[in-house]
């Protein structure tokens, strides 16, 4: 495990720091963020530039000089891990009481608190996964679905909800955004499915994660007493990864703010990764248009990567901009010592790529490189299967971080149990691929790639 001790790294102090000590630990641009205590503020922060450090020190500095009450600050981000990291860093700076949560965690907490007073009784049960509801909704509207189709339709329902698109507006909105319905279905069918999906939820008295944000936003918008209580509690807002905010999350944020401007947003339009779920960098790109008086600060000192990696990233983003990008990317400045040149290797397919990388790792280990110093980064969890198989075949031990091992997933374990059982009674006259296909098809697997 590699650790970083430069000015972009984390903080682990034994007790509260003085205001001067909080600022001394920052580089000039990070210090500018920490001193920008009054909103609106937009921080454009490239990868590896210490944005989490900057915003946690901003909060700590504001608390230490008395500009903020800790309990009046709400910092929201997109993952529980990122929220936990913010809380850990704030504790290291001697600051307790700041609420650092995901959008959904903060909203669920507030909804559960106000529901008995506004609606009465306990709030509806939270439905963690959409698939069972979507499958029932599809049956009701006469759509033929398999496991893959249910997954794709679930994603489409989620996109509509986070984009604040109703069933009545879905067809028009999909056409306007150039969004295609899942394969095998048209926009009208998806619109009918969305209506049925909401009906099934109502009958089962459950809500989904998007409902949590919608219901709280509506409660704040419709009940002044609720809005006043929340707004008197939280007076300063920080939003991390603002380039990935969806229209629904922005709507809730607007209700939390209630027209106030004590808002600090942090993001990088080049790092938008949730556009397929309805997130859009538009809110970040247009922040200065929404708040003309906003202070803009840019973090461009990259502490994470070598100059070779940073220069390549700058060139890739620059070319993407020339090819029609909607914004000018931040040009980062590497702070680490030079490293090896970046190398490219092309493979014919995913399997060849996994085997080539496993072989490369094996050669590195044979040359004396520690296995813990080798990392393979891939885009989606579904890609781990090929790498796990290739490393196993090459006899190279591996550890999967940030995801579940492919062969430990429930659906895979269930499939292997069925295959082992079928192997005991396999007909040698039939081809193995056909028998495997029959077993997995009966378990709901499809031979069509997702």
C-alpha cells in the first residue's frame, strides 16, 4: 500500500490545530479555498490536486475562527466512503459535529425525522433494489423480459426519476436528449412501464432511493415549518464531486439552500462518470452564470501522478476539447518526481488483454517487484472476471479492492452449484457448451452479452 506525505495527502493530527497551523499545511491554491469562507464558491479541482484536503481544511478553519458552528455545516458527496473520509479528516483536525454524508444518507435521515410529524406514522419501507418491482411492472404491461432486460429497464427508470422526467414526459424527454430505450423496447413501452412501476410501489407501500430525495424536496418545498427548521439548522453547504450532480439532487440542494448563497461546490467537468444515470456537469459549468458573484478557485497541482502521466492526461483532454468538448479542461502541473515513460499495448480482445497483463505481472514479480506494488485498474466490476481467471491461470495471487470477487457473487456461486450438479449426470453424447447453456438458461442467465 502506497502512502503520500505531500500537501495533498490526508491529515492525522493528535488534537485541534490552530488556525495558522491549518493554513500552513496547504499549498497556495488550497489555502485560497480555506480562506474563502463565504459563498458562493466554486472550486475546479483536477485529479490528485488535494480537493478533499482543501475543503476539509476550509471547514476546520471556519470552525476554528468562529465563522461556522460545526453543526451548521452539511457536506455532501456521492459515496459513503468519501463521506467517511471527510469525517475522518475533520476529526484529525479536531472538528466534531459537522455532518458529512451522501445525498441519500442526509435525505433519508431528514425524511425519517419529519415524516411522523408531516404525514404520520413511520415512513414507507425502502426498496433497495428495483429489479423485483420492475419485473412485476413489466408483467402488468405485457412486456417480455429476462434478467438482462430487467436490469436495463431498471436503469432507465432510475434515469427518468433522477432527471425529473415523469412517465407522461418520458417519450419527449428521451427524444430531446437522444436517449434510446433499452434494446427491444420503444419509448412508449418504457413510459407505460414507469407508470406501472410507481403503481406497484404504491401497492407494496415501498419507496426507492430516488423517492427519498423527491419526497424530502417536496416536503421542504411544501411545508414551511419543515423548511425553516432544516434551514435554521444547516447554514453552510459543501458539495463534493459537483460535476456528477443530477437534476434531482440539484432540486433537493435548492430546497436546502432556500435562496441562500452559502454554498461551496467542488468538481471537475472532465471527471463526470455518472452521466449514464442522469448526472450532468451542466450545474458545475454554469455555476458562475447562476451565481455571477461567485469566487472561482482552481486546483491544478497534481500530487498523485508522475509528470509523464500528468502530461499525457493533459494532452488527451486537450485533444478531446479540440474535437468538440463543451469546456476547457484544467491543465494540471505534476508535483512528483519523474517516473518511467507511459507505454501502450493493444490486444485483440478482453481475454488476450487479461492474459497479457497477468503475464506482465508475473514477469515483474520474477524480477523482484513486490506484488503489493502492482495494480490493475479496470472500468467496471464486470471486467474483473477475465482478470481473476487470467491471474489464477498464471499462478499469480491477487486481491480485489473496491468490489466483490466475481466467483464470490451470489449469482455466480448459484450457477456453479447448478453446473457441478449437472456435471454428475452429464450426457457424454451432448456437447458441453449446449449442456452448460441449458443449465444457465434455466437459472435465468442469457447467452446475449449485456
